[in-house]
C-alpha cells in the first residue's frame, strides 16, 4: 500500500474554551430559573477534513490530492433553557453524518476517496436573541459510531475505526471543537446556519511511522457548515 498526505495549514487549539463554556452553562442553569422547551432538529451539512491528511493511493504516481466538501445530515432532540427573551442555552443530542472527499490526481487520472463518519454529537450553544434574529456560539463533543472510507479506484470500503493491523490506520472515535452561527426565529421554529471547527486530531501520527517519511506532520480535523431547522413544542418567545 502507498500513502500520500495533503499538506494544508495545521491548527492546534486547546480544550479550555469548550470547558469554560460548559462550566458557565451549568452554573447558570443551576442558579437561574429558566423556561424549558423541548424540540427536534433536522438539517444538512457540508463538511471537510482539514490538515495534512493520509489517503490510500492508487498504484499510479500521485501528482496531487485536493480535499473538497462532502454532503451529510443531522437530526435529534434539543432542549432550550431560556432565561429571558434575549438569553438562552441550547444543548442537543444529534446523530451527525460528516466526513470529507478527496480528488486524487495520478498523471492523467483523477480518482475519488470519500470518508463518511457518523457521530453521536452533543453541542451546547449560548444563544442571544434580538427579535426574530439570533446569534449563537458554543462547543460540541462527538463520539464516533462508524467511519467508512470508500475508494473508487480500488472498489473497496474500509472501516477507519478498525483498520489498524489490517493494512491501514485507525481513526480516533472522539471529536470536539467550537461552533457558532446565526439564526432566524419564527414562532416555535428556529432556522440556523452554523460553522463547526474541530480541534480533535483524528489520527495518531505514530501510526504512520515507517509508512510516511514525515509522519509527525500528519494532522486532520473536522470542519462543517450546517443549515438546520428546529421546532419547539412549547416555546413562549416574544418576537
């Protein structure tokens, strides 16, 4: 097997912002009486894996690897703790399908590798509402359920969670990061556009020792843009 890596700017940020957001949210919820509303969220994603990404290569000489956005979806229950018409906290539990796609150029041939990763994701957003318009920011934690890589040029599928020892590499099951965006409120419904920025390294560079000469440069993180609709069954928000 041959491998190649896509060299894109690596980003390294600590866990402190996520932990701080979670602490403030829990502290506020325990000391302030809030109106609680339950809802359901559904939406679509455009995601990409950013970094120096390892890919399984075809036998031809590779001239370049281009990452592109890949479509996915998410759905699940949401709870809103509203402290005023302006301030609220929204935790959720979502099934989230994200990943990435790569165009692998080999001489005069372009092949495709697609990674589909499904997570059980828990986002926590602080929301500020100004009438029908709102902004939100927070963090998220995700636990990987399945990570399937489809290689068109080899006509096979590989589970990246279980590929160590089977001629491949293993992908981390945990993901975390920050998120933020804008929303539009219409009665009990909320429509949002959110950008998620992953901090978790999806691969362990040591797994590539002896496979890629500069294996220490391996870095891969999840990035996604989502458009979602959330409907609350009981929400007393004055717009």
